[in-house]
């Protein structure tokens, strides 16, 4: 076995399917035998107008978010949580770009091509630059966000061209479209393009408003994904959200930085699609979202030649990757220092939000300072968010006369 083959084998073993979230799994014990039947519970009661309204709300919300200066972001109550989530994204993208590059070396170093679905303002552009990809397609429902993404790319391009020994960065396309309702391939400059990696960060759950939208999103992810390629993303943890909903009085729960209010009626049997809730995160998000029912996702993914290979809560992913990403944690300021330096104010409540840090330091007296998040932030990011990776089953990709893709087994 070559060094590259051994490295790939080790990475694949590290990334074998992980679905233990430590939560009550009764919600996921309800498995759909027939997606067309299982989805009917939401489809009968959700009109096309309501679906359109939800899409408009999401687009308007993200279009309305103004660009903020770094100094303003650093004053946010949840600045460390946002940085931590960004660190998770960085590690996830780097992890699967590494796996992809290993495969590409075997394939004579063919250039890496990436689709970034629901790209927003282009917050991951520098990650793709660092990953040395050759071509990127960015798609998002919010037209203003796409324009800002274009501008960011132009800025990166201009700055890179002024660096001595300039090496060209990736080329890019930008598409303003709803990834849950529009066939993206028809908008590509090259409809025969094959992606090595598809990414959808903090947005895939919007597709679970209906069966047709989830199918469209997965079709967009898989249609041009190279066999053996990866579809990665981050989604809210439906295990945790449903568990908290079932335990609370009424339909609303949260803390001083976030709140969730469910709008569907049945706590014990939420629908597979259209399980709607309003999610509010201080100063960042305030719009409708939808539960992603994992068994339904797995069954639906298989329809498009996809297979779930990793599903980890952020807490578990952090534990697995913290040593490898230790320097990046510091560089990105992804954790708050406790106790703070020079009596700087803590962002959370000094007593109730840092008891876990106090307990940790008491058990390890040699630690004078540690990096952490406030309890309120941990509750949002580590208990309610998950990383996912879906791989495209191997096969050969064939195009028919109508430019539709079909998978043929090898």
C-alpha cells in the first residue's frame, strides 16, 4: 500500500458513519416506508402560496442583513460561537478536500471543482482559495447576497494579483436561484461539468419544507457530482430540537441568545416534511426553518445515488478534530478565554454561563486559563447542530439526449 493509499484509508476509517448523538431517538424511530405516503401529512396542509411565502421570507431575511465591519462583529454577544461555527466549517471543508485531493492524485491530478449551494455572501471563498480548487460555482436564493459574493471574489482576485509570485486563483460562476426549486445544472456555463465536492452550510434544512424541494436540493447536489465525490454540510440536529420541544411547556424554548418556536401541532409525530419552526439567533437569524428527518434523508439520498457516511454533532466533531485544528482555533478566536485577561468583561453571565469552565479547571488545577464558550452558546452550537457528509456511490456517469444524468454500476 502506497503512502497516499494508506492516508486515504486512514481518513475513510476516521470518517466511517457516525450517528450516535446521545439524544432520545424516538423521533427517528418513525421511518418512512414510502416517501410519497410519508410526505402526505405535510403536503395536504401546506399550500403553494405558503411555500412561496417561506422562500420569500428567507430571501428577504438574508438580503436585509447588512455587511458589518469586523469591529462590529467582535462586539456581538455570540462572536465566539460564530467563530466556532466557522472553525467547524473550515475543518469540515479541509477534511473532505483532503480526501478528494488524495483521490485526484490517483486520477492524474485533475483540477478540483466545487459547487457551493446556498453560499450566502461568500463567507467560504477564502476556504476554497486555501483549498487550491480550480473552479467554483456559487448559488443562493438571495440576489443581494450573490452580488456581495461576486464583489468579495473580485476583491480576493485583485489582492491575489498584487502578490509577488502571483498564482491564479480559482475561476467562478455565480447563480441567483432557489436551490430547492430550480435545476442548477441548466444555469451552468458547462452543463457537463463534474464536481469533486458539493457544500451546503447551514441551509440544507430549508429544503425539508416539502418532498419536492428536498428532492430538488438533492438532485442539484448529486446530478453533477463525480462518482466517489462528497456532499458535505451542516444542519440543525432534529434529535435535540424535538427532544427539547417535547420537554417544554408549550411550543417555545431557548435561552438569552436563541429561541425556537414550533409551528406544527403534533409533538410526538412531527411530519417528515414541513415540520416548521421559527428560529431566532441574536442579531443573525430570524426566519422559518424545517426539521431534517434523518431516516427520510437517507432514503431520499439513495434515490439519487447518494449514501450517508458521516453524521456528527458539533460537540463530537470538535472532540475529534480539536487537536488537528488547535492552531486554527486560536487564529480564528473560536473560543473565549476563561478567566479573561486583564479583567476584560465576559460576554456571558459570569456565574451561570461559565460554571462548566470552573468545574473543568477545578479538576485540572494546572490549567490557569482555558478556551470555552458560554453555556448559552454551547447549548446552541454543540447540542443543536450537526455535520453531515454524503458520498456519491461509485459508478459511471452517463448523459442521455435530454441532458439528464443516470448512474450505471461499474
